[in-house]
């Protein structure tokens, strides 16, 4: 699919308003990795590369790229799932190796919506003249996000959730949801791509707000209002007041 067709047909008005300034030619891409569990290998070197400590089991990790309506644009990998192959390192690898000619397909100022696992790749992505939208981190000494940070994260979540649902649709296929036999490992990437093609072709889009073009602007306006409850409490000094019942 060409960049222009994808940007116009698979970028929702909400995503355009929130992140592109309603630019029709800017694509919004949502990236996330998913897990495919495999059998424990008797080959020690391969076992070490696929074993994940926090899951306590071996697996491989395809990288999924979807549009803001849930359309699966590409499936890259799968990659080894060890600690060195996190989402950030996989993203750097796919741009450096020009996987599927991604550097020729993607345009300046395109937006990549990601989770906090991509934080180490953010400076690299920005250096490619791309925009990164990622939820905020709590800074040192903070106990919670500021109102502005929390609202910014909510706007990102509004668009990013579709990649989690797309991963869920892929796992609805029983073969990929269970432990995959090791002699199928070389073909896992092909299986995921075939399943993704079926998902794009037959089920309805995960989200269809193309008729609701005002939603994004409403969210932006409300995000800029600030914390009205906090302002009311501070203006009326309610924090220090003591009430007797």
C-alpha cells in the first residue's frame, strides 16, 4: 500500500487532529511487539536467545505496525526475545537495515505512536525527521504526573490502544495463541503475516470514527482546561480547612 493511500484511508480524524494538525498526507503509525510462545529448544545457544526472564518461558517477538484504525500495515520479524532485543533495539534495527524499504516508504514528519518501552529509540527516531508520541514518565522527585503530563498521556492512549487489540486479534488464531512447535519457528513470521492479511480483509475495522471529526478537537480543548478541581481547592484553601461533623 502506498504512503498516500495509507495516510488518507487508514488514519482516523481523531489521530489527524491530535498529532498531525489535520494534515492529510501525514501517516500515523502505531508500533508494538507481540509474543509468540515456542517450545524449549535443546540447542543451548538458541534457547538463551529466546528465553525471557519475566515470562519464564521461551518465545519470539514479531513487531506489528498498524494504522490508527487497526489496519495492520506490516509485520516484521520475528526477533529473538532476549533482553537485548527490546522494542527500542528492534525499532533501531528495522530502520538501520531498511526492512521492507521502510525508509523509502515513510515520509518526514510522519508520527510514530509508541509505549514507554521505545524510550531508548526516541532520539534515533527523531533524528530521522519523524515525530514520536509516547506517554510521559514520572520525573525524579515526582509522586505523580502533572495535569499536563496526564492529559498528554491520555491523548496518546486514545490512539495507541488499537495496536493491543490488533495483537489480540492475531492471538485469536489458536495456532498462534498456543505454544508453537519448534520445527515451525522458521515460518512463524509468514504465519503471522498471512493471519494479518486475513484480519485486514475480512473483519470490520477495530475503530471507525471517520464520521466523528469533532472528537479530536474536543479532546484537545478539554486537555487544555487544566485541573479545575485542583484550582477550586487551592482558591478556596480547602486543603487546610478542618470540618467537624
